[in-house]
């Protein structure tokens, strides 16, 4: 964060995990910081469209988050609005959650080899799946950035041009290739077209030029008079929902913890039975 001069890395804080017994059953648990509303709900509150400035802000911030993940030998693999959550105490911060599809693409510095496998094709959230993933190729850095580009395209335009083909992965793949590689002016935004062009030029195992891609988005922000770390100004309805969420922070009842976890993590106003999934 100091190196990049950013105030929020965009990765939720992990406090611990383990195994617990509850009513005669074993459960695995994980403790992480509490986050706020996800962007998918806000996207819907905004009429399924974000302002260009918001799209560029979110894209630039996620580039920093993904660069950090990539530098630690992993890719996320499932970037989408439902997995992007605002901060609970600061709704102008955004965090990338849900690492269920994350993949170690470069164990011990050795990048996975490009190898197509149709049996593993179309993994992930189908409308945002990268071209590599459609072909059953192991996830890579360029795939993450491609998915981010699709997200920005949807947020700005309201929908992706291949959403009517979600039940036909082959047709969806062809539509994505034809429309985005090389990128066309699907929407009135040069920045996202330039971003996708930069991503499409990457080799499978090539390290992305994160700062060059980020500059494309930052230049668009600058021309709009907005800042990378400025407030996230969604619609009035969405902002009201976020403000209600943030207001709950002031009503937190501190709950003692045998794990000595800071009190702000315990944000329920009453003690309830834990919500758990059976580990079996």
C-alpha cells in the first residue's frame, strides 16, 4: 500500500479459521472482517448501470487488488459485482471477496503451461468467463484482467452483448471473441476498449503492465475531474442504502470473545445461534 500510495488494498482481513463442535456436529468456520453491501445490489438499485466515473474508479482499484494477488502467485478467477463488497465502516472502500475459484497459476515461480481441455471448459460465472476458461485452460493473470474488462463493460452499458447466449457456451464464446478481441466500440467509451486491447495483446504467461492499464482508466477519470480514491458516488437510492448500513456501526454492541477478536467485528445487535454449514 505504501509502494502504490493507496489507502485500501481491497482484500478482506482474515482473522482465523478452524473446526468447531455444535450440537453434536462438526463445522468448519472462518472469521474475517465484516463488509458492507455488494455491488450487484447497488448495480440493480442504480437501474443496472453505473456512471462512467464509477466504472473507471472501480476498475482502477481492482487492478491494484489483482496485481497484489497475482504477485503472490494466485489468480482470483471469479471477479463480478456480487463478489465486490463495500467497506462496512467506510462505504467508499471496495473489497474483492469469495476466493472459491482462486488458483495458484505460478507455484514457486513456475507458470502453468497453456493446455486446452474441453472437459474443464466454461468454468466460473458464465457471462464473465475468460476466453481461456471457455477453452478449459488453467486460469492466468490475463484471464483475471479480461474478466475485469467484461465487468466494466456491463457496469457501463447495462448488459453484455452476449447475455442472450448464456445457455449456449459455444455461441457465447464466439460472441465474446468477435466483439471484444479485437475490442469494438460496443459502448461510448474509449477507455474500456483500450483496456481490452491491452489485455488481448498479452501472452498466456506474460506479466501484465498493470500501471499502463491503470493509466488508461486514470486518464479517463482525470478528464472527468474525478480521483482514483475519491468517494464512490452511486445513485441516490443506492447511497441511502449504504448510509443506513454505515449507520449501524454506531449501534454495535461489543461482545466479549474468547478469540480476542476486536469488538468491531461483532456487529450483531443481539446474540444469535451461529449460521453454519455442515462440514460433512
